[in-house]
């Protein structure tokens, strides 16, 4: 009986949050519309949010930040602890989990990521999806290596990571009931495999690394000239520009533990804040030609670093960056051809094979669902 009651309560909460987003979004609230997630391309939503100002109040009771400078100040402030502090938490998937342990650093993940990328790319032929075959695969294999998992445990880890892939978005955009149950079951499986402390870090880190790798591969295919120059000069520039141009975590919500002055306003302790990272990282007051993918902008001193938040208290940048740089090193061997074709370490060639597809109703990651490519030997 208690289980039935809990299930009904979960279903009601998911429907209620979705209804609130729909109502306020229809009334013109840009933040609610973004959470509603009807658009397949996120840029118009960020532009509408930026048009409302660098720091403004949403009808959802959240202070929304779109400017780079105020976002940087807010992200540097002390935040209130605990998943219960998440604004409008539709699905508190990490409730009851302890504070996350640290993810492995960049130096720890480069070698296993390079091995995983070589295996993934070596087996590709014909029409492929670089998200499913590379971006979603590499972080899971890296995590398995770091935790020393073998045999069936590696298979269980891959299944659990796939089931929990929507967790970051589900906290703000309520999933369908069946999807929510599968997600919670997947988090439970990760707790069994890795322990409670590592489970939260695994959920967040794997998704962030997946999105950064997917973004880098997408850039290699869609901005070949800029990407080629970066691969020849310094592959890290390519990853840094991807963090700015297509950040793996595009929206970060939290409650402040202290008063902060930002954009000429006082944001009080206890207020709920939503930093639109993807909008702030394209703030024209901070970046020249912000909508262009220009990796060599970071070869010049004084250019602001991309904002990379720590969702659910998990610092993801080093873990994701180390893997993305390793994938670039494997995929970018030999440089890029003028037509945008990409020779791999195995001597094959990657080329774009249609437009990328983004996930719907995923306001935190607005992730790449598919990056079609063609592989020819």
C-alpha cells in the first residue's frame, strides 16, 4: 500500500511541475518556456532569456542569470547544501545520497579514454552515430577502468549509466512516469556497483563527459577549418571552445548560502538562482563573435574562461576535459582535410552525414542525441 501511495505521489508531482512550466511558459516567462523544452534548437530560448536582462525574476520564483560577469560571481558564491535545495526539483534522484566524492582528474582518465576511443573508432564503418558509438561509450569504459570493474559488472555499469543518463534534466524537466521509475532504478544499480558516495559523481560525470565528447566530435565535423587549426596548434583549444560554444551543462540551479552583489543587484542568501550557462558563455559583452566557433580565441591572453558549473555538487570539468582531449588526439591524427573529412588513427575517414539531433525536454544538457557521420576506409 505504501508503495502504491508513493508511486501515485511521484506521478502527481511530475504532472504538477510539468503543468506549471506549461502555464508560465505560455504566459511569456522565458525561463519556464525553456524548462518546457518544446524547441529542438536551444539558441532562440537563450536569446529570449538574455533579452530579459542579465539578471531577472522568473514567475517560477527563481532569479535567472544570463550575463557572463554576474554568472561568474554567482557561481563563485557559497551555495546551500543538499538536493532539497534544488529549485522546482521534479525528480530528486539523488535524495539520500551523501555528498559526492571527487571524480578522477584529467591525468587519470586520458589513457583509458584514449584506449576506449581507439576501440570505438576502429570498429566503425559506413553510416554511424558518433554519440552512441563513441561519446556515450567512452565515459562508461573509463569509469569501469577506474573502478576496476570486469565481466558482467561492466555490462551492468553500462546499462545503469544508460538508464540514468537523463538524471540532470529530470531534476528540472519532469520525465514520463515510466522513465522516472527506470531512472531511479538505474541510480539504485549504480549505488550497488560503486557505492553511495561514488554513485552521484558517476551519474553527473558520465553525462557531462558524454556531452563534451559529443560536442567536440560535432565541432570536428561542422567547423572543420577552425577545428583543423586547433588540432594542429593545441587540441585543448578545441575542447575549451566547445565548453563555451556548446557547454555540457547549459543550466545550473542552486540556492545561495550568502548574499551576493551581481549585475548591480543584491541576491540574498536563500534565494534560488538559475544560471543559464549556455547564454552567459555567449554573452557579447564578454566574447567577440560569440556565436562563432573560434578555438584560437583562447590563444590570446585575456579571453574569459568558459563557465563550467558543478551540477549536484560534482566538479565535472577535469573528468570531462581529459576524456575529450584524448578523443581529439585519437580522432584528429593526421589533421583534417579541406572538405571536412577527418582521418582517424586507423586510417579511416569520418565525414558529416546529416544534421545532428538534440534531445527534447532536456534543459540542463540540451544534449546531442545523434551526430550522424560516415566512415570510409
